[in-house]
C-alpha cells in the first residue's frame, strides 16, 4: 500500500495524491523576458545615457538573489564605478508619520526646480516581513513620481539588513552613473537601519515632530549623534510655537554632545512639508555642510571610510553566506545546536566544531 494512512485502521485519515503546481511564470512571458535581456555593455551604455528603463532593470539585477544575476550586476557596477560618486547623498530618517514622504516630495521638487536630478532610494528591513515596502513607494511621493528627472525605487526586500543595505549602496552607484546628482536614502527612524544609511550618505537628516514637550525621550542618543541636521516638521498652524520649543530643546541637547568628527555643528530648523514653509533653509543648510566638509577634507575622508566599511561588510556577508550554505555545515548545525541546548557541549566548543567542519569542507 502506498500510504499506510489509507488503511481502514486509520479512520478519517486519507492521503490524496498531489497535483502538479501551475508554473508561477507564464511560459509565454518567460520567452519575452528572455528576449529583452541586455548584455553588460548594453546595460552600461543605457545607464550612462540616462535610460531609466535600463537603469531599473539593472537595479532589479542588483536586488536579485540569483547567482547569475549577481554576476551580471557586479560587472555592470564595476563598469559604472568610474562614472559614479559625483552626487550629494542624503539620508533621511524619521518615525512613521513624521512626514517623510510629504517632505521628500517637497524637497525633491525644490531640487528639480534648481535643475537637479534626484534618485530616491530606501532601506526598510521590515519590508520582507510585510511583503512590500512602506518606504520609497511611488504612491507616497505623488508629485515627484510624475517627474522625469526623479527616479523612485522602493527598498530591496530580500535578506538581512546588511544585504538590503548593500544593494541600496550598489544602486546608488548605478543612479549616479545614470546622471542623478542628488540621492536620497530614506529609512524609518526606529532601529538599526539608520546606521546602515549613515554609512552611505554625506548628510544625515533627522525629521522630528514637536509633541508633548518630551521630544528627547524615545529618540535614541545614537540617532541624534549621527544627525547633521535635525528638522522639526509640521511647524504650521497652532503647532508653530510647539515646534520652536522642540527645536530649542534639541539645540540644548546637542550642546551636551561631544564635538562631531566633521567639525560641523548640527543645526536644528523648523519647517512645514505640507505647506512648503522653510524648505529653502533646509537646503541652504545641506549645501553649507557640503561646502564646509569639502573645504576641511572631511567629505572625502568620510567617503573613503565608507568605501572601506563596505569592503569589510561585503567580506563579512560573503563569509557568513559561504559558511551557512556549506552542505556539511547545514547538515550538522541543528544537531550541534541541540547539543548546546541540552548542555552536552558549551557554545564555544560547538562553534569551534562547526568552524573546523567548515574549514575541512570549504572547497567541497
Ligand atoms: P511618513 O510616514 O513619515 O512618510 O509621513 P507622511 O509624509 O505620510 O505624513 C504623515 C501625516 O502627516 C500625513 O497625514 C501628512 O499629511 C501629515 N503631514 C506631513 N507633513 C506635514 C506638515 O508639514 N504639516 C502638517 N500639518 N501635516 C503634515
């Protein structure tokens, strides 16, 4: 008998034979997609010409988990690198509801009016769980989304925060090669993602709200320390005075921090994204910072430090992936974990055993 459960002794249980799953991709479509594939040179040429369709497809390759896509993506990135690096990269963070999308729409239009080209990217480590990004979404930036000089891309969704961040960092390179001279990287101000964003931008902007008078509570000191500018949004209507008060509190708090590495004193401003008030002042501040750090050498120093950081991040990522994907490791990991949980071996002995196993099987 094929399935013992189908024996009459097991009343109520019946195993049905499986059905073949329908293909997830329409086979006709697959053919069409194949035909549209560009060569690496065509990708690079298209990107350098500022072709948005080709840029988008290249970013899709960067975001793909498939090995063959990664290989092409890496070649494209390498060939775009000499044309990258010329933009001003700005990290924008704030808790949900702080007004990030409203502000990015307005900030973006402000930059486009001055003749800039803007790419808006996002890092949202929660997007894998929620199956779709809440950041960098076109529908959230309605005005900007209609502009040909704006390129909006939601957060890559696959993998760890480190993986997501690396993809965004690589996407910056492609956008710069495509002629975008301003890049925003948006993130939610609630967790680890700020550190990742901070490691790839020139200026870090923290959007805050005035509230109960306890503005400083609940913001992690680390996030404030990273900020080159703190901007209090929704300074409109009845809220203007409260926003000014919040700004004063932030200024006082910043005085207590040690001097920044850049030599720049972070500024605190109030504005209203919704009513378009105080936007120019924010951009004057950003450009003042850029000029200041270019002059004292910090701009280039920070970019070099970031390049170094990303080299080590990539090494760490690759090491971790190689370790956990190694068949011998995969095979023994759970069993070893159980031994640790049952106090049969210590965590350190377990780790050493797994590492030894990995090193013995590394090329297999
Ligand atoms: P996000 O979650 O940080 O992207 O925030 P949104 O941009 O979606 O804004 C959250 C809410 O605040 C929306 O209802 C906006 O209309 C509102 N909002 C955003 N900026 C302002 C502002 O400057 N003033 C006022 N009064 N409301 C604003």
